[in-house]
C-alpha cells in the first residue's frame, strides 16, 4: 500500500499513534503534500474541509518540534474560533506520541488576561484567529521569533473576512526563514498575491476533494418566495431527517426560520455571527452531541463545522457562489457515506441552480414543492442531553475524568455516555436523555478529580 503512512519517514511511536487514531491510508491531499512538506518545502494547497489537510500540517510541524524548547515553534492561523478549536484538538491527538506538547488557542470571545498568563509558561504550538493573535502581538504577550512552521488554514476565508492586514502584521513578526504552508479551498488572485509575497518557491498541490457529490443525493424544490417557510416544513415532514443543518444567507433569515420551527415544536437552535462566542460554542457542542436536531446557520458561523454522520443539509437559501454550495453539502456524505442535500428556490433563483449544476458538470433537476405528499410535521425528540461542567482544560480536566465521575460508585452505564468535549473553561458531556437527571445528580453530588464543580443542563 504505497499511500500508507508507514511509507513516510516518521518515528515508530508516531506511526503507532497514527494507527491507533485510525490514520492508516493517506487521503489524496496527504499522499501528495506530506512527502513534500516533510522535506521542508513551502506549500500552496487547494483543499477543502474533510480532505485531511489538518493532518498534513500537524504531522509536518510536529516533525520539527523540540519539546524541550517552550518557545512558540509553530503558528496556525484560522478564520474562526470553531475551526481553531478543532485544529488544536486534532494537533493534540496527533502529538500524543510526544509527552508534554503544549498547544494554546488564542481567539476572540475569551478574555485576554488568562491567554497571556498561559503564554507566560511557554507554548510549543499556537493556534488562533488573526485579530486575537495581533492583539497579543500589540501587548507583547506573544513572541513569534522562534516560529519555524507557519500555517494559513482556509486562507481564502480569512481574506474574505478582512484579515489581510492582521495576517501581514503577524507574518512580519515571524522569522524570514521558515516553512509556510498555505491551504485554501479556492485560488482567487489575492491568494496568489499572498503566496508570492510570503512563500519561497512553494510547491502547488491540487487534488480532488474527499467530498464526492456522487455520494450525496441532491433534491431541489421550487416554491413561492412568500411560501418558503411552509416549503421548509414540507421538506422536514416528508424526509424526516434525524439531524440537519439548515443554511440561510442572512442572519435575519436564521432568526425567522428558527422561531418558526420552534413554534411548531422542532428541536432547533440558531448559529450566526452576532452571537456571543460562549453561546456559539455551546450550540455547536450540543448539535455535535445530538442534543437538538436542527441547526439553522449562516455560512460565516458554520465555517469549520465538522459533524460526524450528518445525514442531511438543507439550503433554505441557495448561495450565490457554487463553491459555497459544494462546501455546504460536503458536510454530509462524508468518508464514502451517503448523504442528502435538499434545496429550496424561487422561480427567480433558477439561474443559481443552473450555475451550481454547471459547476458540478451535471444537470440538477427540480420539482415544485407541491409534488411532495402532504405529510404532517412530526418533530423528533433528540436522543441526548448535554451537561455543562464549570471547569475545563485550565483545571486539567480530561474526558476520562468526567467519564469516571459518571460511571463510578454505582453511577450510570458507560454506554449511556456520548461525546465529551473539554474546552478551556468548561466541559460538555452528552448523556442519553433517559439518564440525564441521574447523570446530573451524579456529577453534582460527586467529585471530578477530587473537586466539586457546578454542573448544569444546557
């Protein structure tokens, strides 16, 4: 198997860790990019979410890391806090073969002082958003003079969000002789210009996305503009997805759709850019935990959203850009699994569907929404409940500590415990709905790592 990780020149403990984490066969982007990156080349790589790009830069930067040196040796720039958190989580998993690797997340929505305090004790790897990284540079709480690997993840999105000036300032604070890895879903002119300014003879990598629309069933329905909400309910009633992300182009539509579905009894929450970061974190975690069924979101808020086994994506509004459409529907049908994309459009938007079809080199047909049988909506109760623990990574809480507190001393069955997410200042655990009260009592009456913490139901 020529595309096995074992063919890379990596330490045996790292290969063992990769195998334990399920990394055995390289994805196309990994097979193309990793050999070049491990030799020290700069990369400009076209890669979308789900392609395996995080492992490319994580394995590369870990290969050069000196654990005894607690200065910042690798810097990863991401457009959003959500993506930064996911990237940091994956780097930590891939770094398990090396003891005491410290990864620090620097993003907005959290106070500066605790982040600065964490940096005082040193960090090997920093992952963050350009705005907050620049804040720390201005306050001289972040020193980038030892960075040997710089990563720009989803660079096109960062430029769309107006981060160019911040990125320029940050790069100027790093050494001139460093490895720069640039990942972008698209290659507009400003990405080419950015690469030309800050990279040295970069190797260009371009492979097909892991998301193949052949694994995603796409169905489109024509409706009147004034009947779009009713058309959405008709889709939910007919297809009955256990879980779905509903994409809107504007936050006003997010609020309108969320309110309407809540009134009908659906388990639904909103995610948009004007929400406080803590609220966004909690919504994202609950959806991942299957503690509510329908997530209504804008593209900016959902950037980096990575949900395993998402069965359905609904485009309440068709996006203006076909690439955004592909990015949206690529959240379902992952890793060869089947998924479904449902689209609503008005007569005036038929040209958008035509453009999306041309982009895919396929013809996308549509039906009128009235063609669906008039099923009544039947909101489903989500299987899990998310509990919030008032302590996180800063208190050295680990997932195993929470699992032990739930299952120990005559507690609940471990099979009833789902995903556990530990963030900096809070931890979240999914439990089956029928044991939620028992789990809440177990945590509130017991201790985690010998200490009592406040626990509540989200």
